[in-house]
């Protein structure tokens, strides 16, 4: 409860940091914040044209021109949110070393800023994707709102993992480098660009240990087929997310003072 009160007291600092980072991203560019729309729009158009029209890629059991394009966007966009949060969180204490040394503020503001920035970027991209679903006549209906609890689990899992890695990365700089390699393999070992049904039976069993697999399946099933997620399959990533958040908080509280000295 004290932690929430402290974060609320410093809400101005958090909002100011988010605004400042968003503005600095497009400073000195002619089009400015328009790039926030143009980049994801270009990606959606490329995926749609290449996979739906040129390659005419199809999903097993789904007879729709845009099915694979939607499947790909649903997976890539949500994985991008996960990758951005974990990547930024594992480096946030290093990147803000001067801030940590000079100012007194709740250190947990930094992970909150990471999630807020990633969430803002994702909201813009996903808003465009939703517009594409509406315009193309592929809006999945009520199942679309299953995205909200899925995003909550994904964000909690990502920030829990990111905070844990972030604390370790202060003391062991190889952690960040190693995780950069791990997440590349993790992406291809998760059904993001391919359906898990095409994998051999043994590999499908292996997927049950991958917490991102049921989350990706939930996003893609809801957005492609209008199917509600298998909620039972989400217990594993949800519990793991809670444990990682607790671990990250414990490490942070235990080593907060040592981190400033190390930085």
C-alpha cells in the first residue's frame, strides 16, 4: 500500500518522464509524431500485401484472405510489447544511473515509466491494427475484449522478468547481453509467425513449458477467429508473472542501496 501511495505522489514525475521520452523520440524530425503512425501503418500494409495478396499464405482451417496477415500482426505486435518492456526494464537502472545518484524519488517509478512508454507505443500501433480489422470486415466481435486480460498478464510477466533482470544486470552486465540472445531464440520457439498445429507432437508438448505460447495463442485466436482464450491455459503464465513480480520486488528492495553504489 505504501508503494502505491509513493507512486501516486510522484505521478507528475512519471507522466513527465513518459511525455519527455515520447517527444525526444521524434525531436529534429520533419514529420515529428506522425512517424508513430506511419511506421506501424507501413508494417500492417506490408504484411497484408505480401502475405495476403502476393504469397497468399493460408492458415490451416481458416478460409480468409487476410487470416494469416491478422495472425501475424496479432503475434508480432503483442510480442513486440513483451520484448520492449523486458528490454527496456533490464536496462532502466543503468540508463538512469545519474538520476538515481542525484535525485531522491521512489525507484519503482522507473519500471512504471517503462511500462507506460511501451503501453503508449503499443496503444497507437494496436489502434491502427484495430482500424484495419474494422475496415477490412474482419473485426472478431466480442472476443476482441479478451485482449485486455491477456495484455494484463503479458505486461505483468514482462515487467516482473524485466525488473529481475534489471537488478541482476547492474551487478552482472553479461545478463543483458545474454538475454538479448535468449529472446531471439524465444521468439522463434514461440508460435508467433506459425501455428503450433504444424509442429511435431513432441514439440507441441515442449510448448506447454513456454509461458508465452498460451498468451500468443489467446491473442491470435481472439483476433483471427473470434474465439475466447482457453482460460485454464493462462493460469501458468499468470502465476509465473506474479512470482516474477514478487521476485523482482524482493531483489529490488534488498539491493536498492547497493545498486546506487554499483552504478
